[in-house]
C-alpha cells in the first residue's frame, strides 16, 4: 500500500507545470501554470545575437532560463552604456510588454542563452481569466524598479569609487556571495555598467587593493572592509 501511494505521488508530480519552478510563478495554482505553458514559446540565442532593439515594438516579454543578456543604450557616436545584465530566472522586457510601449533599450545575448517568450497579446488575454499571475510578478517588478532607481542615483550623484563600491556591495547580497564576489563580465563591460572607462576602473580597483579594502584575484574580489565600502558609497573619499 505504501509503494502504491509513493508511485501515485511521483506520477502526480510529473504533471506539475515546469513554469511553476520559476520564482515569480512559484506560488501560482497548477491550472495557472498550465495556462502559461500553453502560450509560452521557447527560444534560443547565440552569443552576441540581438534579442530586441531600442524603439522596436514590444511584442512580449522573456524569462531567461540559461545564459545572460545585456540591456544597453547606444549614444549618437556608438558608445555603449550597459544598463543591466539579466541572468537566469529573471524577466526581460516585461514593463514594456505590460504598458504596450516600445522597448526602451537594446538587448543582446552575452553567451548562448535559452529563454521563454510570452507573447503580449496572449499573456494579456490570459491574465483577464487568471489575475493571480500578475500579482505574483508585481513583487519582482517592484524590486527591479528599486534597483534601477538606485542605479540612476549612483550614476548621477556618485563618483566612480562610490559606484564601484555600491555594485560590489550589491553583489555581496546575492545568493551564494558574502565576503567574496565574482565579476562574471569583462572589465570593459563592468566599466560600461558603472558609467566609466576600463582605465579608470582598473586604477580605482588598484587603489582599493593597496589600501586593504579589497583583495583582487582575477575575477574574484574579496571584500576586506565592507564598512569602508559603505563609507565610500556615502561619499567619503577614503584616499581614492
């Protein structure tokens, strides 16, 4: 009798929608998960491939399942300013899809990337019958808005050492990180993300290392003095 119960339980679990394993949909009821499964389109992008361009029609949004995507702007002279790097289980283009506005920036795959695409028209029709889908997504979008608000403040009000310190502290709060973080993008991409140039970024990293604030080993950075980093974020020079 016990064996039968276990077998039935395993069989039932096989019917659980894979969409419900994505954090923003995890608390949805099974019927809502099946509805999402019914409209999603699986897509793959090669490294460097464009996903959408600034100003193009927002036909839907993505959830990145594997890989990374850079969201960026281009200046009139072709200079790239990275706004955000979207990783696994994160939303891409959701705000534009909900509002019906054009995509506000470019998005390119940084490596081979797999994503789930939710067509705008089908998704809007779905949420009329299952509004709980949107409620689950609101928390994620709210956190993203807070992140961009802080990023704009950092880029406009803080000098480069403060931007770097804020970014390192942000990384240290992510799952799997604490005292040591790993920069999984190139030095040039990190400089673009922080609104500076690689030479300036390298100089500041070197000075922070010399003052015992950081310990840099390749892509890994050990945060030796978090309090000093917080002070730098708040405007103290710390001899930099």
